C-alpha cells in the first residue's frame, strides 16, 4: 500500500524546530564534526541513554504504569522510549545502527522542545511514529528536529550542491553524516532547488517468467517539482513493461545508469527528465529530475512506456 507523505510543518513551526536544533548543535559544539556526534548532542540536551538492552514487554508495561496515564503510546512494536521525568532514553538494540541514530535524535527532539517536554511523562516510539505519514504534530516536529540536527542545518545542502546531481551523492554523504541511505536521499531531495522527486518502492515481487511488480511505497518531491508537475498520478506499482520498471536493477545489481524519460507537467506540456535507480535491497530509490521543456514532436517515449501525467485539478 502506498504511504502518503505528511512530514511538512508550517513555516513558523519549522522555524521553531530549527532554532532548537541550532541551539543544541551549538551547545554540543557539533557543527562541522562528522559523523554528527549524537552522544554529545544528547548530553548537551540533558538526556541519558540506558545502554542495557532491557526494552522488552515487561519493562515497557512497568514504565507505562509509572507514567500514570500521561503516556504517548506507540502504534506498533515499541523501538524506543523516552522517560520525560528522568530524561532516560531506551533504544531497541536490534535496530540497524543508522536507525538507532535517528531514534536517538528523535527522542532528543521530544526532550529539547519545551512545548513538548511537559505534555507527557513517557513517550513511546515505533516504526509508524518515525514515518512521515503520521499526522501527529509532535512526532513530525521530532522527525524534522532529528533531520535538522543529523544533517547540521544547511551544511548538508551546501556540501551536496558541490557534487553532480545523482543518487550517488546522498549515498556517499550518508556515510559522512551518519544517516541512513533513506534519510539522506530524502534530505537531498527536499532541500534541493531542482525540480526533483524520489520514488521509494518496495523490493520487486517476482511473477511468472521475467515479470515483477515493485509497489510504490512513497514519493518525496522537492517544492520545485510540485510547482511544475503538481500531484503526479504515479501508478500503484511498476513492472518491466513501463519506462521506470524497465530500469529497476535485477540479478543482484544495485544501480542503473541514468536514463531519459518524459513527464507531462501540470500545464500539459512535455518535459524531459533524467531517472536513476538504486537499491540497497530493503527499498528501491528512483531519483527523477526535470531537465526542461520538450516540444511534443520531439518527445520520444520508450516503446513500452505509458504517459505519466498530473492528477486532474492539481
């Protein structure tokens, strides 16, 4: 099932979160230190991570009783806890290292933004609360805080602009900043001045013969992409018979070279776009960026491709 993207904050909300991120980075003396020193940031924010792997059901229930109802509950399996009174943080140690990093910074956001600190005694995290799809304002603020801190405000954006526009730029920088590939590609697109978007697909589900279906999980557009193309009516899934599915890496390959496809903008005009695909096995990332307008007579669509257009009234 496709997951919507609801990570946006208003300009005022984002400015408030960014100010807290800047303050904590400064207090931790973390600017220009790579990878971003998460332990120092947590210490500057007055949070202590309990290193013992004790995040089991019995412990969680005990903490819930202690919270006496002042609880922000997880939706699915708990992967992180923030005890707001003691300022202790508990992390599921089975998570991938880069995911643990993001959870730590997410919890630091809850503990740093004073308008959140007094609301709950205990905050639980799960995969859903870390997803941009969640409408809950506190969680979106904590996600934005984590991203602002991890990528050191505009440091990442400035450095990324020094490289060619490619899916391999955020992959390379993910190692420097300490973020996951997904978080870094997302940051790359959302802070870009270009008209670009990344489609995040589930791994291909193979069918009979050489067929497969790669279901669209989420799209993350830049503001310029939305301005030009509106809400693109992407298909529910891609197959080898369409212009994007045909370049999804197969047979153990991780990436495809850059290819040319055409999209129709919100005014009905044809535009030339470059697409590049990378997978780290958990997800498939399809990075698309606009190159410019084409005349219809010069527009060449791959033989198996279908025209992709904005949704009506976008």
